C-alpha cells in the first residue's frame, strides 16, 4: 500500500482520500501530461482574470479622477478598451484550444458524453 500524505493523514485521519478535501493540489503531482497542461492553463487563466479586474479597476479610477480633462479621460477609456479586447482574445484562444483538445480526445477515445 503506498504511503499517504503525512500532513493530510495527521489532519484528516489516515486512509482519508486527500484529493476529496484539497482538490488538485492535495495529492501528488499527476503524471498525466493532459492533466498537467489543463492545470497550468487554469492557473494562467486565473492570473489573466485577476489582471483584467485590476486593469478595469485602475481604468475606472483614472476616469473618475480625470476631473474633466480630455487627455486623462481618453487615456482611461483607451486602457479600458484594451483590457476588454485582451480578455476577448484570451477567451477566444481558450475556447478554440478547448474545442481542439475535446475533438482530438474524442477522436482517440470515443465521443464525450454530453449529459443529455
């Protein structure tokens, strides 16, 4: 029987499936390259989402503190539009790559159930 995670065993009791409590980070690193890539993509998308929120907040702050100055207002609106365009490009790239991965895996392993 393989040894479990000693920290999780001490907190949750020996024999408790660690992955049920801690998700993808609680157990040993997966050896499946597809899962590794999916986890990396999810982490990167999380950072991109955080960056988008920060940029939109900053652009809104710039717009509110522009004081009616046309240059500052234009700069804030430009930053806001660039952030939205970046988010659209990121989501489009993710959806295209997701479609390709699902199509390839479906061709290799059979169709993916749709739940309907």
